C-alpha cells in the first residue's frame, strides 16, 4: 500500500516556506502550524485505488496550460451548411423563451437574459455566415442547454458532455446531472435524443482536444462550459472549447466571479495570462451576464459582438458599458478587452424581448 500525502499539506508547507518572515504574525504561524499538524496526523496509509481518479486528473493537466498538437484552435473555418431554417420551430422556441424553460430543472443561475443574448448573438453570427455546432460541457438537466439549442439552424449539430451517472468522476461535487431528466427536457422544446449528434458521458478530462474531428462534427459556433469548477478543470475545459471553436465562435463560461466556485475565476484568469502572445488560443471577453462570461477567439469578432449588442435598441436596455451608475469604473475591461455587463431594469420584461428575437 503506497502512501499519498494530501496535496493541501504540501501547499501549506510551501506557503510557510515562501512567505517573508516579516509578514508572518505569531498568531498566523501558530494557527497554520496547528492546521498542518492536524492534516499530517490524518495522513495515514491510503488505498491507491481510491485515489486513482484524482491522481489521473492531476497528471492529465499541467499547472501551466500547453497547446496540444491536436489542437486546431483559431484555424478552423470548417463551417456547417448555411441554411437559416431553425432546428427548433419558432413557436417552440418562443414558448421556451416565454417561460417554458422552467419545466426543465434548474442547474445554473437565471437564464432569461443569457438566453436573450444567446439568441441575439446567434443571429449576428448567422448573418456573418458563421454556422457550426452548438454544445455544452456540463449540462446538468439541460435548462441553459435549451437556451443554446433553440438558436441552432437545421444543419448545425448538437453536442453535449456530462458525467451524468458517473458521479465518482465528479471531483468538485459541482453538480449531479441526470441523463434521463436531460432527455425528458428536450421534449419541452420539441427535440428528441435522436436529434443530438454527440452525447459524451464521462469526465471532460477524457475528451480529446481534437474532439470535433474524432466525432465528425463541425467546430463549435456556440458552446457553454459549465463542467468542472476547479482551476485545473476550468483550464482543461476552456482549452477543449477553444481547440474546437470556429473563428468567431463564442464560448460561454459559467460561474465567473462566483464566490462559491472561485476555481473557475482563477482558471480563466490564469488561462488569459498563460495565453498572452498566443493568437491561436487567446480569448476575448465581450459580455458578463448573470455569472456567465461570453468570449470569442477573434478580435474583429469581439468588436462586432460588443458593438452590435451595445447599439441594438432592443437589447441595450439590459446592458451597461461601465459601472458609473453604481459609482464604479468608467470602463469594464478584462484581458485588455472591453466587455459589457448586463442588468435587468424592472420596467422591461426580458421574456417578451427574448421571444421577439427568435428568428
């Protein structure tokens, strides 16, 4: 039986070793040492088989994000056929926007505004002849998935990934998706399981970086990332999304700045930093709404999406370009890119606006 030392024990040791002594109060040293002694006392022999999944995960992703040789990030213009016929009927899409999504169990935050913006952005993409797959990593029961899928056109493939019943792979316990409930939720807006091109059940660590090539679907036009919530898993999932993204495609990352899932925020900011100077995989945020950060891989597309939303009188009532109304900054800036921030004026019904955007 091999001994495995808890990783947080080593982190505490490194923290104590590296911290300047003048910054360490006696109280801090005492409390930290007590915690360290407690953790070391529980560091008994551990059956390696119970640690296999976590160890494989830590080995699968390095601390620094690297570009896999199989990654085709920002090189893909393999668009789907440009038909504007919707995959979901407009009547079903409008019913979902008007509140039908509540028939699907909630797995994330409010979806009215992010659903509204997903529809508006999809029309901008389609008008720019950007057609590709639509998907989500971490679907839970599929409420936000429905907001994405109703934007799809008839030739755009639908792709999902979740651990579902394989909860032993749920390292951060961030959700408990149910495959049967997800499939039932499709019926709310007129889809069936056969309408899905790819259903991946398992950890996102098991998804190849050239996923779209392996499973024969066009790279993503629009993809949500809401699977793992640790720093390492977030970087892994963002890398999968960016490696399988069309030029001008959009990634929607959930739980950014969420106080209960700070690993997501740590992961995306570390990703930004590690991709500095890497035009192939760098991402540019243009909208933060209800904890979901909308990003694209192309600066020209960033400008198009930012300005189109800002200047659209139908949706800009829900947007702020700065925080001056709350006594804050005169500009929202992240990764050296301007982004918009959503809010919900009480005088406007987001459901009605969302339904009016269905095309």
